[in-house]
C-alpha cells in the first residue's frame, strides 16, 4: 500500500477516543458468525492488518520517525470506494512529533504539517 505521512507537532489530547493498534487487531482477529456460538480467527484479515501496520511504520521511518512511541499507536478509519481503510497515528517519544500515516490525502493535515 502507498502511504502519505504527515509530521505534525505534538498532539497531547484525544488519544483515548481512538482504539489502539492492539485493540483493533483483537477486534479484527475475532469474527463471530451470528448463526453459530463459535468464534473463529480470521487469519486473512489479521495478516492483512499486520501487513498494513508494518508498511505504515516503514513509511513513517522513511519520513523521520525514530521508531519509538510515547503512547500506544492508534488506528482510525477512512471511507473508500467500497469499504473502509485503516490509517494510523502515533506520537514519537523523543520530541513528541506526531505522525499521521494515511492511504489517502487528508487535506486538513496540510495546514498542520511542520
């Protein structure tokens, strides 16, 4: 996936409104069939999400991320043509720079970029 990486100043509030990567992965991993009491692991969805997360981190690294987190990274969702796609936001520990990594252009972010 091709990512757009935005580097912005420290964002200190509102993180609790977004699910963490771990929480999102747990939600994606468990699929429940409404006609069955059994929950199965959706390995394809898990592998896809992990691949996207790893790819997003690599894109952020290419754009100055030092590889650390001040708080747990978060996920947010964007509408696409037929579904929703995930995007990520995380705050670097070293200087508080916040990285927003999205598969789509986010026009509002342009005003905040350093």
